[in-house]
C-alpha cells in the first residue's frame, strides 16, 4: 500500500482484518497538519462506522447541523443535514485511522515511493527511499496506490486523468474569532469562487478561500 492517509489507512485496515499481510509506505510522520478534508459528510461518517471507528472519531469531532449558503445578491439559504455529519481536524483523523490499521497488524514503513517493480508485465512491488535517503525495495503480490492527486502509482501505470479546464486555487487554515456558528458551515458564494467557514469546535474554524486560478493575476 502506498499512502497512509484516510483512504490508504482504511484500505489497509480492512485488508489486515481479513487476514492479509499489509505493508504501508508513507513518507510523512503522523499526526500531520492538513487543512483540506476536515468536513466528514454523511457518507464519510457511515464509512467510519463500518470500520468500527465512528465513536473514536465522534469523541474528537464537532457535530455539524447543516450548511448556510450566502450568495451574492440573493437571500441566505439554510440547509439542515438529515444525517450525521462531523468536522474533525485532519491531523487527528488521519492519525486515528492509521493507528487503527497498525493495531490490526499493518506494518508501516517510512519513506518516499519512487517506482514500481515488475515481474514481466505484472506489478510486483515498489522501490522507495527510506528516511535516511537510502534506496529500498518491497516485493508484493499486489500494490495499491492511495498516494493522492499526484499519485506515483497512477502516474507510472498511465492511469492519471487530465486536469479539468477550470483550474482553481485554494488557501486555508485554522482561525479563531468567528463566534458561535451553531454547528453550521457557512459558505459565501460568488460567481467564480467561495469563502467557507467550517467550525471545528466552539472556538476554532477551518477557513478556506477558493478562486479560479486566472483570478490570481487581478
């Protein structure tokens, strides 16, 4: 398994529970800070429940009640959630899922995956550099790539998709001072972009601005 984020750790966890020997290669040390993906919608919540991790996550999360859309030149719209949704810091969520995978027997190797190994036409492992920079290899019956949008695995296998026509730029972080949002995500929506406030707890929020890449020159 290449990549130890939620997708990689959850997949490794399920495989380990099914009796498969899993080695997971991840270059980062957890907990790591990452401000995207801190809103767990109902589908994510149900997936965590199937993994048996929902109560662990719920204990360190903010329950969300819905979304307030604040469009330009239009009335506010409040959309209440009909199923459970949560806000959880990625540093907390990612570490929690990876820890559960380790508890199930997954072996974590720290390093940067660089290439695939082949046995004839078949993928048979990966080559990586460990934390000291030394080249290493792992042979495997199967290789799964959960290494993000710039996936080495997908790129080496020619499975990457072209970027969409509209490139967007996002910047975000954790901030205080927005007051009580009553468990609602607030989204201020313009013609081409938006400004979102996702409450993480009573004091802090994940704040994100997304605009078209072309707008950066203005």
